[in-house]
C-alpha cells in the first residue's frame, strides 16, 4: 500500500476531452493520486482553478485537437492555467494526441483562428516542456499515464499527503534532522557574516541587477534577461512586508521574484512590444545575495529566533519601519 498520496490538477480544453479525462482520472486513482480539474470555465472559475493549482503536487495537461474556450484576453483558459502552473513552478506533464487532425471533426477547432492558436500552443509545448508524451488512443493514454507518473514522482519529488498512521515515524525523523541542523549551524556558523565590510546605503541610492523571465507573445515563448534599476528604499518597501511578521530566509527570493513576476511585463515589452504575459521571474543569484547582505548590514532586517522547523527567522527592524514611514511621508508631501 502506498503511504503517500499526491494531488494532480488535470488541465484540458473542455468537454471535447471528456472521454480522455475519464481514462486519465481512473488511471491516476488506481495509482494512488487525487485528481481535480475543470471542464467548463468562465471568468468566475479562474480564481478557483488557481487555488487548486496552488495546492496541487503535479500539473497534467491533456491536449487533444482543440485550443478551448477563450478568455477576455483572447488566450484560452487552458493556456492561462498552463501559464499559471509555470509561474508557480509546478512539475508539469503534457499528454498530447499524436495526430489531432485525425480526431472527429467535432473534436477539432472549427475556425482558422482557433486552428492557428491551437497549432501555436502545441508547438510551444513541444518546444518548452521536457516531459511531453504522445498517445494515439485510450489504451495508449492509460499506459502513458501509468508509465510517466512514477517517473514524475522520482524526477520531481513532492511533499504530498502522508497517511495519518505514519505521522509518528515522520515526526521522529523530523526531530532527528532538526538536531543535525542545529549541530551543523553551531559548528560552521552558517549565518555568520564573515567579517565582510559592506558600506551602508541610503534609501535613494540605485542598485542595478538583472533577472531571468519567460515572456509570452502571440502564443510563443522566449526567455529574456532584462535589467532593472531600483532604489534601495524601493527594495526595502518590496521585501519589508515579507518579514513582518518574522519569516525564514527563503522569503527573500520568494518575495522579490513574485514582485518581478508582477512588474516584469513593462521590461519585457521594451523588446517584445506585443507580449501579453510573463512567468518564472528569477533574480540573479549574486544580486539576491547582495540584497540580503545589504539589508542585514543596514540593520533593516535582523534574526529573531527560529520556527518549529528550526529555521532561522528574520524580522523587519524598527529602524526599517521608520525608514519606510519617512519615505511614505515624502511621497505624500510631493
């Protein structure tokens, strides 16, 4: 009996894939997965689907011969769900019909525009995804799922859901790991600043850095490396809420990458004017290290204990809050 269960979000073009969805769901259930997804979408279901993608362990896109219902932006809901899963860095498996033109006419796009968008999206998936599996019929699809999902688990391990009777053993392992981490930190002084002399910065001083981002234009995908200039005060304003209340150090990368995801479209449109979406923004690792060191050296963020997983927590200082307040007052005065 499998001791761990995984949540799989199934993404399809809609009711035209109902037969395949049934086969896929049954194959997943027989392997111990929980499956979920929407067949019919509206603007009202978008937020609900995104919450499910947030919670899922794996994202499976099942592509037949249709691009699916279009959102207000002209991009199909299926395509939008895929883009959202990419931004959340979910492990993605694409199951693609080998010959969509051979499907029944009612299971294909009927308009020239629909066929063009479907073809572009299909080519994008083939170009962009490492794991794309083709199938010809229902039997192929079932066998593909049974073969591919164990490989996905091995290649992209996920926390999943642990059966309740194993929680005691799991807790013992967690406690042992906590002790080892504490011993290693004590021995190596992992969080020591290593006596590096860094000058303090003024909130109005500029800091330049580059970051990586995936840009989408006309159904095509391209990886760019735009430059961004920000004042240190602006960086503090972005990161500050992520450490009030105190939070682990990984919040540095999470918060700033989320900020870049929300604001990168302007940078991207300088080289791709018709870009309609961006995803997977990731700041240069050296720039991220500089930002962390500078915020600590400026006494804007300081360690404040550990959480129940023994991770070191960092917290916004009163000095940083005062700096942010001064900046806000300056903006109001202007």
